[in-house]
């Protein structure tokens, strides 16, 4: 085999992230305690370059590289770009929290960047092997990030739970992959699809494998009934780690589902359709109902994640290009919303105090009306109130479901989303109509954080008013 | 074929038996040793399948390195097995039920009907000239170069994460930096202080006569 250096140009964003992470790892050694901000700047610089390179090498037709291990198409371009941009927000928000707690060390950025690298690899994977390795790279970084606060017992417990359940999920996924490999004799998605088309669809082993694949995907997404880890880990992990694992990895999980189920097993849609249907209904129901009972805002957001995963599955199970595009739109938008919501929690935290309970948000409007407005936009968007983008996302997903004549499912989704609106609006009520607690110190944030949060919040509004730009990109990805 | 089949059953039986022992032994050290046995017999099974390189690597890496470390950890940690086993009987019925159901299902699917010799005919024997290890290396570093590189990054992350989670300066730590020790100067440790004699009445002793004892007399 001749090695073609042109292979490398397509993975320039990945290479940039890898180089940045290694650079931070080495530079951090020689930095004095007071200069640790250099890590932060380096990481942001690397991410910006990676975004630019994604744009430069992006576009063009679908091409397969590295002997079928890597694919470059519009899905990978769009998802890579959104992962990198969401991660930019994440790193900007996390900085002051880490600094206040003497945790602004190089390892946070190294692990965060490697997690981003894992997601990028998953997004452009074209074989089960590559996607699994990307998944493990991302997961390993996230386990360590959850345990990042070494003196926190809760953090260690959360990391342990995450690790054990994550390993179980990976094991299920691997078992499913081995079944698919056994039935088709290949691990490359394109060839799997081809083998299925040739051999016929009634293979018992394939369906058996798909069951395990769907369980694995459910674990990684946090869909009911594989959701047990989500609330505990959101509650126990340090908030910056939750910010990292609650936002961009959802995009990667979407890529996991699309690459395996759509690229590889599209012909067996009738088999995985029903499984996703069950997961979707359970996730929307349990997520929205249990979130109402939460007083801890991190737990509430965890259950809200579960319910959003249900909506993403609605788009996927439709099995049409329109459905996949709407699910993709929903996922990207959700990652932005989650970044904004946890970003606000980080902004409200200060030295020696973490925002844990809903009450901590009381009277945010009196303390800082701009952040209050941004949080309100995020909450309205999560609830799906027009004109925010959350409404558009829900509308598109519901349209996809109605087009395949599952009107009852759309009705169920609407009912649960109305129930869910309650707890999002409760947050807005706390922000605007309750008095803040006495003797609170003033909110201090840097201009960078304010700038990022402004873009994040207004993006949710602008995408809601003018959804065509992002939507046409999503639709072009599935043609 | 006959003898190979016999060997297969012997090794397969030992693997299953020792795996069972791993989870039932009360003494964790015994459990680890049975795990070593399970690894060695699985390596033998791989060698029967003509995957000699993988078999040897399994013994070298898992038994030689990983399991020895594991044994150390198990010996160092003082795990109270009684606490771990407290709810064992409580969960046993449900656990057994689920295991039996899942095992049956897996057996139905992974049985000889779908994975028998009809669906997967035995591969033709390759000539002795083909070098398994060479072929493995060739495909690893050509076709699978991208996954190999990703795997190397995963290992790097494992190192970074392990160091981050465990390396720290504890107050009770008695560690002394060799570099600091080597670079110590005399002036860091010994300080010469000039001071006046404290006892002014101290009589200077008579001239020391020890040396010239016998001479003056």
C-alpha cells in the first residue's frame, strides 16, 4: 500500500487538537503557578485554528480515507464544527471556576482537548473499530474529568459510577459489534450495508447485534432505561466537568447513532425503529416528570437532558432524511443550550460556593439583569417557546414523526413537553420574581465570559428567528 | 484432527473451570491466581487457532505484566470481602434468573445454527511459509494505521489521567527530592558562628603535657 499524504489534510482539525493537547501537556510543566493562564490561551487558540481548518478542508463530496477507517462528508464537517465551537464556549466558562479552586492546571485542558479529539474521531469514523476507539478516548477523558476534584468524595463516587456504567455500556456496544461482524464479516459501515443488502434482511444474528448496539447507544446518550448514571454524575461531578460532558458529547453520541444505524444498518431500519421508539417515549416521559420533583438544579438539568434525548430519538427513528436532519439540528441546538445553562451555573458560583440548588438562582435579575436575560433565553429555548430555537427544533422533530404517520407519538411528545415547560418556567420565575438572598457578594465575571455568554444566548434567539442557515446545512448533510 | 480436538476440550474446560473459581474464591489472591490460569489456557486456545503471536502476547502482557501488578494491588489493599458479600444472597435469585435467561437467548442465537460450520466453513490451512506475525504487523501498520494511532493517544490519556488522579503532595509524605539533596551546599547545612567565650573565669588548662609526657620529666 502506498501512503498518500493527502490522507492527512482531511484530519487536519484532529491533528491540530492533538498537537495543542500535547503542547499544553509540555508547556504546563514549565509554567509558574501564576502563569497558568497560558494553558487556557493555548487551548482556545488551538480550538480556533481547528474550527478554521474544519472550514478550509470541509465541503466537497463524500470521500473515504485510511482504507475505509475514516470518512469525510457533510455530516462530519458540520458536526466537527459544532463540537469545536461548543467546546470553545465550554473552556471560556470553566476558567474562573477552576481558578477560584486552584484547579486551573494543565491536565484539565489536556483531558478536555483529548475528549474533543475523541469526539472528532467518532464523528468522522467509517468503521466500527474507529468509532469505538474514538468513543473510548472521549469516555476515558470524561471519567478522569468527573474525578478531577480529588478531594471531593462526591466527585470520586460519581466518577466510579460513571466508569463502571460506561464500561458496561461499552461492553454491550462491543458485543453488538462482534455480532454484526460475525454476520457480515466486515467492520466497515459501507461494506456492512452492502453485505446486508446482498444477504437479505432476516438474519437473526444481525437483529441480536442491533439490540446490543442500541443498548450501547442508549447508555452513551443516557436514554431511559439506561439513564441511571446521568443524574448522579451531573450532581456529583464538578460543574466544569458536567459542562464538558453534558454539551458536546451529545453531538458525538448522535454521530455514534447515525454512523452505526444509518450508515451501516439503514436496511434494518424496521428492526431498530421500534427499539428507538420505546427509548424515546420512556425518556421523554420519565425525564420530564421526574425533573419536576428536583430541587437540585444540576439534577434537574440532568433529567432535562434525558427528556431531550427522547426528542432526538424521535427524529432518528423516523428513518427519513428529513428526520435525521431534524435530529441533527436538535442535537446541535441542545449542545448549545446545555453549554449556556451550565455556563450560567459556573458564572454564579464563586470561591467556596457552588450553585447546587434552584434557590441559588433567586433574584438573578436584580444581581445581573443581562445574565438573567441569557438564562431566560436558554430556559425558554429548552422548554420550546417560540421564538427561541428550541421551538424550531421540537417542531422539526415532530414534523418528521408525523410524516411517517405516527401522530400519536407526536401527541405524546407535545404533552410531555408541555409538562416539562413547568420546571423550565419555574427557573424563570425564580430569576425574575423572587428576591435574592441577603448579603450576596456582587457577581464578578470577566469580559470574555460575558462576551461568550452573550453570543451563546443570542445565538439561541437568532437561530430561532432565522433557522434556515443551520437547517439547510443539516438538510444538505442527509441527501 | 482428533488430538487437536482433545486438546481444545481440555483447555476449554480448564478455562471455564478457572473462570468459575475466579468469582467464587473467598481469598482474593487465589482469585487472581485462577485468573492467571484462565489467561494462560486462553492463550493456549489461541495458539491452537494458529494465532501464535497473539497467544504469546497474551501471556507476556496480561500474565507477565498486568496480572502481576494486579496481584500486588490485591495484596496491598485490605478489602473486607464480608462487606462486599453482604447482599450476595439477597441479589442471588434475581441475578441467577437474568443470567439464565440471557445465556439461553445468547445460546439460541450464537448456536451452531448461525455460527456452525455451514455458515462459517473452516478456513483452508495456509502453508508454513506464511508468517502470521509479519502479516499482522503489515496490516496493523498499513490498513489499520489510523486506529493504531488513536489507540496510542488513548494510552497517553490513560497515563495523564492516572497521574492527575493520584500524584499529589501530601503533608505526611516523607519523600525527599534527590535533586535537592545533590545540590545542597555546605553553607545550607552548617553555619559557623563566631561568639565570645561564655565563661570568662574559665581557667586555661595547664599546658597540655600528654604528648611530651616522658620527655619533660
